[in-house]
C-alpha cells in the first residue's frame, strides 16, 4: 500500500467544476489584482476569525513581516518567539530589521511556553509571536497578560491553525494581528502561494493595506517603503470555494486524529507519545505528530513500506546556520532540541481512509516488533 503525506486529488475532483467555472469567470473579467474575489475572501476569513478586517497578501511569510512593520517593529527592536517552528517565523523578524529572541516550548503541545516569556523581555522588546503549531492554539491568556503588562504587540503565527479555537475564542481574535498561510498543503490551501492577515484594529489594517502595495496611498504616492505582496484574484477565487468546506474538513481531520490515537494507544503506548489536545482547545490537526525515540529508523522503515512521513522540524531555529550570529548554542532550549529529534508527522488529510490508518499503525507495530526482537 502506498500512502502519501497529503493527497489533494480527491478534494479537487469533488470541487473541480465549481473551481473551473470560478477561474473562468475571473479570466473573463480580466480583473486579476485585488478584485471582488479578494475582497470577499478578506471579509469571510475575518468573519471566521471574529476579527473586523482581513488583508490578503502574497504568502504567510509576508503576512508576518507586514504585520510586524504595521505594528511599528523597527531595527534595534526585539521580538520573542519559539525556536521550534518553520524558518519564516524568525525570518520575518529579521526582515523587519529586528532581533529574534527565542523562548523554549511546552513539551506537550510543542507551542511556546508562556512561563518562560517574561524572563526574556528587555527594554528593546517590542512584540511576541506565538506559533499555533500543528493546528493547536498556544496558551494565549498568560501571553496576552504579559503583553498588556509590558505594552507589547502580539502577532499570531496561525499558518497551521485556521479554524482552531482557544477557550471558546477563535484563533484570529486573540492577538493584535493573526497571520494565515494558504500554501497548498494547509487546511485551507490555494493552488499556489497566498496569505491573509486579520485584525480588529482599523489603523493596523490600513497600514497593512498600504504596505502590501509598495507603501502607496493613493497610487504612486508612497507613504512608506512597502512591498509587492498581494493575494491574486485567481487564488482568492479558489479559496472562496474551499472556505465553504473548511469546517467539515477540519472536523474530518479531528476524526482521523481520534482514530490514530485510539489505534496507536491500543498497540504502541510503550513506544509512542500521541498528540494531546489541551482542554478548552479545538485542535484542527494540520499535522498529526507523534513523539518516538527511534524516529529516524522508524521513518526509514515506513518509507520502505510505502508510508510517507515528514519531520516538522529537524533543526530548531536557534541552531540554524542563518541565525548563528544570534549566539545561541546547543543546550539552550532543551525541549525544542529534544522535540526536533523525536517528532514524526503521519499522513493527515480529510480523505484519509481508516484502512490506510490501520495499515500505518500495523507497519509501525511491525517496526517495533522487529527492532526489539
């Protein structure tokens, strides 16, 4: 049996004619940049997030960068975030001219540990970027309390968590801004790059709209140094169709996660740690990520037996060569370093079949039976 990490073919077949018709309408309209499809998506994603404003941008990385600039982050400032995340989180901080300051993760959720944030704050700290990794919200209440205490901005990296909830609130209504990615593999994925920022702050929203079009308002009159970072109309047309199905797809992901956890805990609880959904959270399982000590050996065995897996992420950011000048060394963030050696994401998509999940778990069981025989 061959099982990919992600299979988008069945999803496309179910939406094919609707998507083709919508794309054809865009092509016939000859409006390709910041048209009605983008405006509709901005409104609907803001509404989904219990925010007031949406700003479509070229990708999730730009969403972070533009958010920081709109919040006034500048050279010499510091921004606190997690080292256990995709490169773009800290990359956006550097692109804004600021310095990333890392804080270790909670080993259960893989999200930033709020109890460690306050000790990392200095007179130069300007913002905090919590990352809602794998589809589960960070523990936000203590982070928001710290932000209020020290007058800091909170820029949520929710690239993997659209539709997730925290204590009855939507991811998207918690921070000053929230950044989503529409990369094709995401729970709400485009057919190319795309991103969105949502906020309740009208002034921040207006700044972001200006920044995304080279800093101009009106056209050809440039208030600030901005960027060419716009969500295009074709991608928005696709996303408007897909957004109608997001809640169901997220529910199906949760069902697949429940099945994985039941199967794994029945057979392999001595070898594998399954994901924990924190009480009060609504986890949307962008990834189903286990912890296992023999991670690399297991991954090779699964690949040999037709099961694709991924490691998100094998090198924490404080040990990346690109951030060497920050001065961090191995041992500085033990939870992140240990997670980087143990995490393994199993195939996860709404159309995943129970038969496939049983095969994956049976193959993992065979690995441990042979490894310790």
